[in-house]
C-alpha cells in the first residue's frame, strides 16, 4: 500500500455509494461526495481494468459508455435491500 494513494476499500466504497445515490429509484442515502472523491487518474485506471474483462470484440462498443462501465462493475456487489 502506498501512503499517498487512496485505499482500494475506500475507492470501492465511494463508487458503490455514488452508484446507489445515482441509480436507485429510492436511495437510502444521498452521497454527493461519492463520485467527487475519486481522482480522475484512479477512475481512468479502473475503467481500463474493467474493460479488460469485456470480450475483445465488444470493447470498443462498451468503451463508448465509459460513464457506465464502472457502474456495471460495481452493480453486482450492491445488496442494499432485501
């Protein structure tokens, strides 16, 4: 862990809270800082990493939706309600 970098746990939590705030029709919390706390360099690196998991034939298509690639990567981990 590099002391000058945000922890992966903090980044993931921030992204999940932002997704919940933006994507849930009735969010349990309103976290306007979720997206703001992620530095652009980290966001770009995460998008690139998420794109690597996409089939090569669809990468260009998916890359066009760069704002949604992180949401799609985080969505399966959200289990806010029963």
